[in-house]
C-alpha cells in the first residue's frame, strides 16, 4: 500500500482527486463516501501523505481508529523522504464516540489549525462514531449538525476539509443516508465510491451527474491534471 500512497497520476487515488477537481475550482469541503471501508480510509491516508510530503502541516481526526503511522513511514521511505520529518507535520487526534468527535471538531479543531499553522483538515471515519446504538438518533443528529456548521465556518475562513466516510453495515445503517445528506449540505463536492482499484466505480453526488463511470475511465482526466494539482 505504501507504493500506492506515493504513486503518480495513474494511481487510483489520483484519479479520485482528478474527478473531484474537475470541472471548477478545488473544493473547500469535499466528501468521499462508500465501500469498502478500506478504500475510503486509504484515500484519506493518501491525502494526508500528499499534504505532508509537500511540507504542509495537516490536522487529521480519526474516527475509525484506522490511522497507521507505520504505513506512512513506509510510504515516506519509498518516496525517498525522511519519515520523521513527515510524521512531525501530521497532527492526529482520535475519537471513539460521537461526543468525543463533536468536541474535537467544535471545541478544538480551529485551535489546532491555528497552533500548527495548518489549513488542511482530514476527518477520516467521521460517521463511524455517530452509528452508536447507545446514542439516540436525535441526539447524534444534533451533534453532527453542530459539527457540520463548524466545518462550514472553518471553510469560510480558508480551511480545506476532506470528510472520508465509509459505509456501515451496523443495524443502524438507516442513519447513514440522513447523516451523509447532512454533510452534503456543506460539501462543495461529494463523490460516492463503490469497489476498489480499477474495478471501482464512482458517481458524482454534488454536483450531480447522471452517469456512473469506472475509475479506470478517469485516467485521461487524471493526465490533464498532473500530480501537482491536489484536491487539498
């Protein structure tokens, strides 16, 4: 996977970036969701690596307990970069409940961005924490609504935000559409991914397009936007 994280424009992740990037300006808030979970998480890690490899600090909120510093270290070595330097530029906080995630976003994210001089925030597994059966839907929805408002406020002051949300198979999966739709209200662009690698398909959900396409068909588009043209 470390080779994939540092691959060039033909990579799976670079194709997603190209799809989200064109047409129009880069999204201030981008939502990528779908299945399998590993594909969505891998994209979040790719974007984190992309930022820190260009010597930009990144604030990374992990709601799926999936962040792997050893993976990024291997990717750094493969790219000929010093892992210690890269990892020093990524600032990670983990949340295991929706209340913890809400607090990270509403109470601490702005301060962290200021403290580390970062203008990029990646929230991986955001909705994982909101699928807790012990939390009533109304309470979870209100917490997410406040978090969504904070995303909008931060984007308004220039922060770029990536929301990476894998699907859930839990009994409370019906919450998923409500939560994802709420995130779409502030996202400039939203993309749903199903599958992985060349077999993956994507659909634009904001701005909406009629047709689905395979990621392999985006290769030509990816070559139009070189690797220097990043989403975040």
